[in-house]
C-alpha cells in the first residue's frame, strides 16, 4: 500500500486530534475516509462527534470513519450498512482477488445512488484487502 504525503498529513491530523492511528486514508474530492481499528472508531469520532468536527475544520473536508475488519465481507457490510448484502464472496484466480457481491434489486438501486461512497470503499478494498475488482450482481 502506498500512502502519499497528503494522506500522511491527514492521518497525522487524525492522530493528533483523536489519539487514534489510522490504518489508511482515502481522499475523494471533498470527503476523507479513514480506516481505523474497530476498537478505536468511537474514540476517532469523539463524544458528540467533536473529533470529526475538528478534523473537518482542520482539513476542510467532510470526514468518514470506517472500521477495519480482517474479513472483507464484514468490512463491506459495515462500511455500507445502508445496503442489504445477500452475499459477499472473495475469489482468488491467477493470484488476483475479486469480490463478487450479490444484492437484491432494491439494494442495487441504493448502491447506484451511493456511487461515490462505493468508489471510496473500492479504493480501500484494493489497498487493504488486495481486491482488484468488485463485481455487483
């Protein structure tokens, strides 16, 4: 995983404000998504979201705190909790991992409406779970 100078600055800001060290940070236009250990999610957010508000002011971007999970399916379901996933399978073929995600028709509509968030989740999947492609069915 390669983290650039700007991402390091943002991870350092999270740690300085909340005391939580992020595993990763993804920037998509005006939103910064931090991937933190599950035990530190509440601490990263802060009481009454005070840490998120401070980070928002310091970085000038909206903040999203996501919980890391060793299992990609569990991470995906938590990161996109507004979507009902029927099934999440990770298959490895020729040294490359691919996630095959099964959704109900209603959930397919919801996931299309959340395209930007899905894009950030895909970036995190590639960087932290070595998933090169995510197919939605």
